[in-house]
């Protein structure tokens, strides 16, 4: 029996190494990875620039705590603010922690205000983030939850009706990821911004899965031309090393004071060195433009496959609805075709390849999936 808690339905494979879009199991068998650790390894597995940054920093300094400064942390904070909202950064170790920090931020800025969230959203599994995730199957076993969250449908009319003078913030993903890759309409993002502005509430975008180039721009919200008051990032920020961040725009930059929030490991030199290296790779106009083109190639190819219905996505964040059992198909993809994908629902497959994927690897993945669908 495994010594691990039974919180994951793990596939029966042990991955031992990886490079780019290829994973290798303990028996030396290669797999084509179109999940990237759930949108973590946007730079690809073991990108040499990230590996060297980690190796160099590990030999120099790994931890000092937030009682002191460290150079990689300061540099990363400056880069994040310069390429997003301005303001300031609070570092975390994960996306859920970044969302917890965001909830505390808006609650302090607007005491006793509700946080409007959307059906189908996923913001994490810690108590505040879980309470902001209106999915019955995830919330019910852990009630009672943190009060003060108001779930609404992801429509313009719903957000306009929900936001009033009792609202602290609207918290939303530009693309609903865990419920099947549903891009939020531009009109909805704009309506949320306008509704928040009308009552002096905060708009917070959860870019944990969409950030660092996944959708073809560094941040997904850039494509809508809507600027939030705060933004949470994680997953791909560290190039495979755990790190998250809450980027706080100028309007809320002075809300937190010493003692309001903290984290022992967050902003450590090792994780920030990795993130700076990942930033070097991903904040590249040529790479970002290529993500859009490759995403279009992947979606066009999926639409030609037998048994595939709706295909949707943004950049290389893609989902396809299929006839039949999507979880079973994902298992067969792994065991029969050595293709790493996952299912986000009974009929939905999700594709999140590393952003360094090639055209030939896109075509290879489509061919492997086609063999499963016709078999």
C-alpha cells in the first residue's frame, strides 16, 4: 500500500525524466506530453535556461525568509509589475495561496463586502479559495465554508445585477479552466470592470492557469483590453518550480500593512531565480505569436477528428467535447498511444502542451488521438 494519502486517482505510470514536450517513464518509454503538469511547464520540461538558473542559485543561497531582502525576489517583483498592473507583488507558493491573499486584500479594502464569483469557476482547495469555487462536488464534503461569496452565472446580466454597494470584489478567471476551458466573453470582462468601477469594488483576475503566455499573450486579459485591480498567477510562473504571486495594482497597493499576511517560503531566492529564467523564455513576442498559431492548428485538427464535437480554447489552452467516456479515453491515450492529456468532465478532453511544442508534435498528437477514436 502506498504511503501517500489517497487524494489522487493516479495513473499507473512513474515518470522519471523529461525534456521539452517529451516525458520518459521509469522503464525508458517516451510519452508526448500535452498537459504540461496542468499548465505548469510552459517552458517545457527541464528547459536548460531554467535548470541552469536553479543550479546556480541552489549553490549560492536557497532560503533566508521574508525578514530580509533577496535579489531574485526583488527582480521578479519588478518584472511582474512592469509587465502587468504596476503596483506591488505579494509572493506565495501556489495559486490557491495567491487567491487566499487576494481574498484577504479585497476584504480589508472593502470590509464586510461580498465577493462575486462565477458558476464553473475553480480558484483552489484551501478554505477561502474553495469557498470561491461554486462547485457542489468540491464544496459539499467540507461545509461549512467561509461566508461572503456570491456565485452567479457567467453572464453580463448576472454580473451587472450582482454587483452593488455591498460588493467587495468580483473574482474571475478569464478562461474557466477546470470546468472545461470556456473563455469568458470579452463583453463579460468589460461588464465586470464597469460594474466594479460604478460601486468602487475591486476586479480580480485569476490568471493561475491562463498566465505566462498560455493563451498567446503574457496574460489572457490583455486580449480583452480590460485591466483588473489585482491578478493572481502561479503554475507556469516558476518553469516547473512551485511559486505564485498576487500582483496588486496601484489602487490597492497600500491596503496591506506589516503583519497583515505572510508566508515562510514565498519569494525565496531559489523559486524566484527559476521564475526569472522562465520569464526570460516566455516573455518573448515571437513565442507568444507562435502560441496563437499553434493553438489554431491544434483546434482545427481536433475539429476534423471522428467523434469530436465542440472545440474551444484560447492559444494553447484547448478543450474538445467527445462522444463517449472522456476519462476512459484519456486513460487509453496514456496507455495505448503514450499521449498525456486529461479529462475535465465526462465528455471533455483538455490539451495544455508546453508552449515550446512544435507543429510536428501537434500533428503527432492529433494522429495518436485519431487512432484511438477510430479504433
